[in-house]
C-alpha cells in the first residue's frame, strides 16, 4: 500500500468523524431548543422526550458505524484487492 492510498483511507476516516461530530452538535442544539420550547409552553406533557430518544438512537448508530465498526468499505477494499491479485495471477 502506497502513501496515497494510506492518505485516502485516513482522509475518509477523518471525514466520517467530522460528519459524526457535526451530527452530534446539531442533535444537542436542536434538542436543547425543543426542551426549552416544551418546558416554556407546557409542563403537563413532556413531548420532547420522543425526538430526543428517536434521534438519539440515530446518533448512537452513527457513532457505532464511525467508531466501533469503522470500515465496511475496508472489507470491500480487501475483497477487491484479493480479486485483483487473482486476476493478475490468472494472466501470468
């Protein structure tokens, strides 16, 4: 693997992390706003909990994809490399 490929992979991972942090920031900001709206208009029914939990699940899944299972494409890339090696071996 050459430096250009390493750079591309590192850049892709960094971009994924930036997208996650942007998602998390927007989630926090919007949900703070929803909590303020809910509490200032009616404390009888706290409806803000539903978007908080629903969107929160999406944020957790996004975090898992970025940090716990970072590279579905890495598996694909390795499969492509193996296939390319097989094809090169056939041609020899």
